[in-house]
């Protein structure tokens, strides 16, 4: 996602940054390249035109030309404009003072609406501690009700369903009554999609909206469909005013046009991003962070949030103490490794670190199998061996290698590296710079 665009923008901007001073010609050339990159990423042409016009106007302003470090300023302008193109500040769903807050999900069939309904339920439960119910009103797509029953339960939501024979408008009304009776904080209503926007679909949505009076209407849009997605969003905006977009399938190789155009074309921001089929691959959309990621400036905030959601503070403190004392064991190492891997594929984590984007990331393929191997080796050890690796003698090594499908050398390598790491940690813990040369000689 955004890879090609990211590479091109970064190439253009690093040219600009490399110059001591910038002339109007330099800026015009950069704008041409940016325009092409955006068009190739399938961004709506009107959006591209006004985007480059805005950047150029600001870049030609007195505060850039002839200034010290003008390239940096241009990068900042592009980053600001990308952010505002995607909606400026991050927004969320608004809650009703009198629960339940009702959220209506709309979108075409296959856009990921049912999946997003469950993901949003999980998100609101985890982030806000809300009790959430979901209503299965997609009676049109075969199996949508069964699917919601399954994923809704996985998300920890109560699922209200009445099969597929009743009118979805009636089901929605019934579900709202139940949500009120059961004191739910939030009711998310999944509705039917169609393959194309048609009158029946819009009519049904309007009727459901009348019955449940939603506080927020979210349009689910498939990023992979590019400009089609934006056209669909425009049609929905005319028929049922929605409040925000859930952009799905951002993990695919979509060029990014939909995500960059939808706010400018419909006036409604992207509120959530879905980046995979799993329930936890869903997050609030932050235009500023996305802009920085596209420009290779990293997304440290998201990385920290991901880490915080996985790491337990008490556990971390305890670990830190033991690290200082050199009591860190292979067992601790294993649990750290597992926690880190729960944060997602390493490749995607690296993409959030400044400087690791686009091409650099592609060249730095992380071999997840290497981590599988380390995990397998530690798992083949006894608890005693994990606590006191010095016990691991020749015959134990052979047993561990056999058990983990690795070689004695690989087991050796891991134990040795772990020993070195423990020493470094211990020395750092005592406030000393470790003697690297001495460690290397071991
Ligand atoms: P609906 O017809 O709009 O309710 O669509 P579904 O929720 O059934 O989703 C359609 C397909 O897209 C399913 O196979 C989902 O697993 C998949 N899907 C949904 N969201 C994402 C996403 O963010 N990334 C990927 N890769 N697949 C997704």
C-alpha cells in the first residue's frame, strides 16, 4: 500500500532537500513530479490539481525561497498538505449522552462491512470499555448473518439476529429495543450491500436510518477498488449523508488513490482503517501519521501505541529490574519475543520506524523464519535449561537441536549470543559502558 507513491515522493523530496537554495524552476519541476506520482497512485485528478496548486503556492511564498534549508520547508509543506488532504486532525465516533449510541454501517457487498462491524465492536469495547451489541440486518448476502454471529461473538459483542426472512428494517427496530432493554452502550447495525449502488439499497438504508436514528453513519469502502471506491462514496453521500469512512483492505497493494481522494471528494474523513482479515487489524485513522509514513518519516506514535497495548507495565518493570541484575533468562527472552510478534509482522513494524519505508523496506526483507527457529530452540529446552543456559552441555545441545529441527551449531549460536546480551545488559544496568572488545573476544 502506498509503496510506489511513497518511493516517488521520497525521491523527489530528497532531490529538493539536497539543494542549498531553491529557485522557482526547481519547485515547478518538483511539482510536476509530485503531480505524476499522485496521478499514478490513482488519486482523483481534481484533487491532484488543487493539491499541487496549494503546495506550490505555499512553497513559493516568501518563507521558503532563499531561506536556509528550503528543502526541509518544502517537505514540511507536502506533509502538512497530505495531512489536510486526508482530513487534518484524527476524528472518532461521537457518543450519545443517552445510550445506546447507534452506529449504522453502510457499503457495497464485499467491501468488508460485516468484518468491519465486528472489528469496530471489538475496538470500542477495548478502547472505551463499552458494552456493544451488533444487529445483523444484512439479510441480502448469503451467510452474512451467520458470519456476523461468529465474528461478533469473537469480538465480545452481543449479536442480535432474526435470520434472513424478516424485513431488515423491522430487525433493526427490534434490535434497538433490545439494546435499550439490555442497557448496551453501543449498537452497531450491519446493513445489506449490493454489487452496485441501486435504489433499493439506498431506500432500505434510509428506512433503517429513520427507525434507529443513528448518531453516526459509517461508509465502508474497499481501498483496492481505487477511484471506483471514491465514486461509490460520492453516490452514497448524495443519498444518505454519512459521517465518516472505514477504509478497508489497506494491507493490499492498492495504490492509495482512494484513501487520498475520499475526503476531498465527499467532504467526509476516514475515521478507521482496516489492514487485514483478523479482528485486531483495525485502527483509528490518523491523517498526520499516514502522511508521515508515506513520506518515509515513520510513524513512531502508532508503534508506541501498539507496544503499549501489548506490554504490561508491572511486567515491564519487573523485567527491567531483573535485566539490571543480570537475571534475565531465556524464558524471559521467549516471552518478550512472543509479545513482540503479537504486535504484527516485523515488516509492518519496521515500516513505522522513520527512514524505513518504500524501497529500503523491500530490500530489508525480515526473515520471520529466523524468529520461528529461535522460538523452536528455546521451546525445546527444559525450564531449568532456559533459566540456567550454562547447564547446556554437549548431549543436551544435541537433544535440543533434534527437538527443534535445527543444528547443534544453531543451538550453540543462540546460547552464546544470549550470554553476550545478558552481559551487556548487566553492565548497562550498573551504569557502565560495556566493554565490547572484551565481549567480542569471548
Ligand atoms: P461485506 O459483504 O461487505 O459484509 O464483506 P465481508 O466483511 O464479508 O468482507 C469481504 C472479504 O474481505 C472477506 O473475505 C473479508 O475477510 C475480507 N476483508 C475485510 N476487510 C479486510 C481487510 O482489511 N483486509 C483484507 N485483506 N481483507 C479484508
